């Protein structure tokens, strides 16, 4: 079994490029946020110590907040000002560092200080860092990530101290600039009003990514970053993941989630001994990341189950596509109804079933693009592996018919 670890992957070139902590060379679709951040810190960078900058990032998980903060840190770390002073950057995640003491420990370590684990108070740590900055003629920009964890601890006292560091040290030179990263706007509004008032002026919002933006991000990881072999990934697979997770197509708009699905799909293809990721791999991967409850399927109407079974069978026959035209699905549905001795519903009812399943997040449904002849709706399955779904549906349909028709309407 250990010999397998040395066999080169047919899918992945460099899997580390898909990990959440990896910061890509280019941050796509976040130019506006980066420019706003640079603008807020411009006075601090041009004349270090002249202004106390506090910037707030707000947005859901996977919208690029951490990446923008750390990419900005990469750019400014080591920057030398006209007076010879140097800008340093520190990054702290409050999920791992939930007290002011541990936050200051992490900042100190990022500055290269030999910070003791115990025996010092948090105030002594603050003075140790401040004296180092003063003596070394350095200025610090610190990103405090996942600040939500601090918001509810001791009334947000750690945040209160951080927003008033110059007052606490009594220094008239502003040696620190801060970036506070919130996942939820609600966490910001739960803060004490005195803290809110110091942070509410420089707020940068991060919206969830759209389908098109996620497709760009995924392709960049494949082509520019070399995370996977280009031959292992198709437009169909990338578009499928982007559609499942894109905010404008009903997903969360979470880039981390999209990258996780791509990685898991690659692992599944690798496990099967293939050199290409298939749509079915994406379904299985997505079902692990965002599972649909079996109860949701069980509570569908009988005809919705029959239609879903038809879709599962069609997509299994067409392995390399992620969706099929509704006309083809309707023909398959009629065959499935005949197999189970059920009278098939008319086109308008089938269309209603598709729309309902789409609203529930079980199927995807979209109109064909301009480049295709005619206009039709393409229907796909997202979150459930096809063979598993087919087995479950057959059992459910048989039970429903045995009971006298189930919920057919």
C-alpha cells in the first residue's frame, strides 16, 4: 500500500495549490477591494506613523477576504519608507488565537521576537512589541482574521484594546495599522457601540462569487497555478462546479467550497484509476461537501421521483455531460412511467416538476445559450451520485406504488 504513495498522479500536478491557505499569484475579481485597501493605507505607507488606520472586511466565507489581506501583506512586508523605516506585516487567525494574549504572542512571533509562552501579562506583551517597533524603526500592519470569535468574548474587550493601541501605549507615533476581517455583518453589529464607532468608517464589502467568476478562479488554479493537469479537467466539469456553487445560480458563492469540490472530484477520479474527472465525480464530491438529506428525496411526489429516476439513468448513459435537454428527459420519463405502470403526466406538469426540483436544489435547470439552435431547458443533477440515487429511487417508487400510489399528483 505504501508503494502507491510514490506513483505519480494522473490528475494532480500540485495539490497544495487547491488548499484554503494557498494564496494564488493573481487574485481574480477582487481588484476593487484591493484598490480600496491600498487607498486606506496610502497615508500610512507614504508617511509611517502619521495615522492610525483601521480597516474592516465584511463578507461570507470563501469570498476572498483572507486572500486580499494576505496578498496585501505580501506586497507591503519589507517595504522601506523614505525615512528608512520598514513596514512589517503580521497575520493572526482568531479561530486559533481567541484571547488578546495569544493574539499578541502571534504578532510578536511574526515580527521575529522570542515571545515567552507564559510569565507575561498581555499589557507587557503589547509594550514588548511596541518597544521593538520603536527601537528597530519598524511599523506594523496586522490582519486580524475571523474577528467574529472575539466579538462575543468578554464583551469584545480584546477588540476594544486593539482599536485603541496608541492610547494604551501612550505613543504619539502610530506604529500599527490594522485590518479586521469579519465573516458576518451581524458580528460587527453585536460589538459595543464604542468599538463600532471606531471601525465603521473604513468598511470594505466582499460579495459572494458568481458562476462566471468561480469558473475563472477554478481555471486559473488549473492553468496558471498548475494544480491539476489541463487534460484532466474539461469545460463541462469546471462549469458544473461553478454552476453548483455560484451565487447567481443558487449556491453560496464560496470559492473555497468550489476548490474543495474540484479537489475531491479529482481524488475520486484518481481512486477509479482514471486520468480525467467526470461529471459523476463532481456529483459524488459535491454530495460530500453539501449533502442532500435522504428525507428530502423520500418526501417528493411520486412523479417527481419518476422524473428524477429518468434523469439519473439518462446522465449515467451520457457520462461526459452534466445536463440533458428537457425534451430528452421527458421521453425517458415516459419510458420510466411505462416500466412502473404509471400514467405519465403532460409536458406542463413535467415542467412544473423540474422547476420545483430546481427550487429545492436537487436539480439544475437553465436555458440554452445564444450559440445553440432553438431555445430549450437543460436539466442536470448536482448533489447525489447517480447509481446510489437510482437504487434509492427504485426502492422508494416500489414502496409508494405498493402503498397505493404514494404522493402522485
